[in-house]
């Protein structure tokens, strides 16, 4: 895949397909866990194609790459850029959830609570409730964490998360 993307970029840099190839190259490198190269490729997409219709996808994947490198501040900057610059993006809900995860990882628990509870798109999202419960556990507010897990027991949409729910309720009981 990388070879083909590079052919498009080298041989047809002004073609309609070059911006797509540059973006896909970055995503390919991200999936291969070469985060530094992914960041370089995605930054090149921003520089070389500033009017691209794929910029929301570029920012989202840059955030993913920075997250994997544990550079949460830079990842949050990319998510915030996506959310402010592309409010109608199809990636918006994923970006909102990613922002909550980043805030949690940065230890901004009050911001996480306000962000999730104040955001209609996240209020009924399974993983957002997991994040809230984890915040409450960090703050030793075990009853509130229990309420989040109770909500999940009643409303869990993704049954693949059921083992995670059992694990997390076990963690709560441990504390």
C-alpha cells in the first residue's frame, strides 16, 4: 500500500488523488504503529493540501497518532481543531469521545464530568459512562461510579463491552 501511495505522490503530485494518497499513507503508517512517520505524513497532508476535503480525517488521525505516543496535549489540540473547524464532520462523535478520553488521561476529571454530562452526543454513549465511572473511582466517589455501572447494566448497547463492564464492576467492588 505504501509503495502505491508513494507512486501517486511522486508521479502525480498535482492530481486529484494525491491528497487522498497522502492521507492514506499517514493512516497506513499509523496502523503499522510507526507513529512518528504517520505524524510526518499527516502533517504533510495538512501542509500540501490545505483545502482538502479530508482535513477532518487528517486531524482525527493525527490525534490518534499523538495519543499512541502518549502526547495527550498535542492529541487534544488536534481533536479541538477538528471539532471547531469541522463541526459537521462525520467523525464528530468519535472526536467528542476521544476528547473525553484525552481529558481523563490528562487527569482533568472535573472537565471530563462537565464535558460528558453537558454534551448531548455523549450522554447516552456506553464508553462515555465507562469514562465517568473511572473518574468517580479516581475521586473515590464510589456510589457515583456504581450509578454509572448501573446505567450501563440497563443500557449497554455494545454487547462486546459486557466483559469490560464485569471487569470494571469488579474493580469498583475491590475499592
